């Protein structure tokens, strides 16, 4: 299975005074640094939105083409290590559960196509 980790770069775009960098850009930088540390840079992609606008910052782990999608919201840079590790283990086909540190940040899970 090939999992991908998508990180929203525009989170906080609806704030009265959006910060620069955005919370999404800050989260992306933390995830990219962690992915580099774990030597898995190829699984991370920046996207303009993962639909967590009311609860920034957001990311999604997609489990291959037609696979399930875990969507996370309210992420902080400190969540990067757990998020990357989760994506790597899901990519390896492990039936690993969402880490406790991220469990309260799951916004949704979309079932795989059958």
C-alpha cells in the first residue's frame, strides 16, 4: 500500500488577520523536517486545503489509490513525529491504530472504496 500524507498550507486563511506564515505552513515545515529525519520525504505533499478550515491546522493520510483517508484537524507542530510515524506504518500495510496523541485530532475517516 502506498500511503501519502497531505498537509494543508492555507489553514487560518479565514482568520481576521491570517498569520504569516500560516499555521498550515508552520505545520508543513514541521512535518517535512520530521519526514526528512525519518528518511521518508517522498510521502509528504503540500495541498491548499484538507477541509479542516474551522479547526486549523489540518492534514490527511490517504492509504493508496482508492484507500481510506484519515483527516486530522487542530494539529500542532509537536504532532509531526506521531503523524509521520502513523503515515509510514499505514504505508507499510500495518493495521496500526491512530496514536493516542492524535486520537482527539481525528476529524473524519473515509472508508476505502470496495
